[in-house]
C-alpha cells in the first residue's frame, strides 16, 4: 500500500486552494492514488460506470487526504471522514481540528479548499457554452442587471454564478434547494465579489474567490467571511505524482 508522509510546513496563507487535472493521471497513477483511500472511498470509486468519473473521484479524494494531512500534520491514511445530515463532509479523526474544507470534482478538473478562517465551499465546472440554462439559474441567483452581453460574456457569467452558487451553499453545509433564498453576487469596492441573500439587507454572507475562469474550466471558492482572506492557489499535479512515489509531499513552498 502507498504510504506517504505529510510535510511539516508552516501555513503562511489563510486559505489554500489546490487544483488538479484528472486527465493527466494514467491508469497506473490513478491506481497508486487509490491506495490512499479508505474502504468506503474505494467502494464508491468502484461503483462509477465511466473510467473518467472514477479517475476524477480517486484523484479528488486522494488530493483531499494529502492536503488535509499537511494541515493536520497527520498521515493521509489516518484521516477519517463522516458526513453531516445535509451531506457536508466533516472530520471524524483527528477531531476538533478547527479546519474547514471542501472539494469539487469534474472529469476535467478537481479542487480542494482548506482554511481555518471560516466555513468554505468550492465548485468546479467544465465550461460547455451550449449547455448554459439562464432560466434555471434565475431560480437560484438574482439577476445582476447587466444587459446586452455578448454570448461569450453570458457563458462566463453563467458559469461564474453557477459555481458561486454551489460553492456558497456547500460552505453553508447545504446543497441547492428551491427553498433557499436567491443569492446575489455583488462586487465589493476592493474588486472581489461577495454573496448576499436576496431580501436580506443585513450584510454579505461570503466572499467569492475566482480560482479559474478559462474557456474550459470555471472554479470558484466561497468563504463565509466578510474580510479579505489571504489566498494561495496551487497546482497539485506535481505533488500528487510525487506522492505516488512515496516521497515527502505537498510542500507548498
Ligand atoms: C451538494 C452539491 C452542491 C454538490 O455539487 P456537485 O457539483 O454535484 O458536486 P461536486 O463535485 O462539486 O461536490 C461533491 C462533493 O460535495 C460535498 N457535499 C455534498 N453535500 C454537501 C453539503 N450539503 N455541503 C457541503 N458539501 C457537500 C461532498 O463531499 C461531495 O463529494 P463526493 O461526492 O466526492 O463525496 C449539489 O450536489 C447539490 O446541491 N445537491 C443538492 C440537491 C440537488 O441536487 N439539487 C439540484 C436542484 S437543481
């Protein structure tokens, strides 16, 4: 079984966001990362019908273990997860860590966010210009008032709002629900976006951090803090490959 040690590094930033591309991991690499998972994760991985989904699941869950191990100064395989009734994953062991974390996976890209500042959520979506549904998103996100946008701007707005929406409700420990108030994505004077709830004038609920906004991928983090949070983004591919070889890993220097 793959055994890796976590790097005992200080954490100069308040929020770390790690991303990886599952497509960069061949069968052997995925199988090695599979060795980091527990029995429950392996059973879920085995249930995916498509190899691309299985690979994405394995890479995400291995990444989550490696990232949290670094923060907890623990071995990745010693971490145990449980779930709140609404579906939010929580740490069972080590307990009382004060860590907030979230992950998201798609076939094209995955992400894991971790912080001690406040509850956090992350969402990653593959951008498909022909799949945007502005009708559906208007059930969950209040209109931003921008009219006459070009098609590519509307696509970009859709994916930013969608990932903000899912990241925000994950940070709240809930999924999407028609019972939730609509969110508003408002730009703060410092340029960052905030999440407000429609009909609630009592202040912003979260900050949004655009992790990636490319033609192929959109990834956004929501953190339930109204202050600016020092954030560092990492590409985890190299570290995951290193972890496969059993070396000291996830050094963020
Ligand atoms: C929870 C939800 C936001 C996840 O988004 P997604 O794009 O489907 O999936 P992601 O890959 O981004 O995230 C999956 C992870 O979210 C986490 N998650 C699930 N429920 C969560 C919750 N309530 N709070 C925080 N995190 C949650 C899990 O850890 C899950 O990981 P796993 O499946 O790898 O174990 C979404 O599934 C949802 O809103 N579900 C509620 C019900 C629903 O489907 N409503 C649709 C109405 S249109």
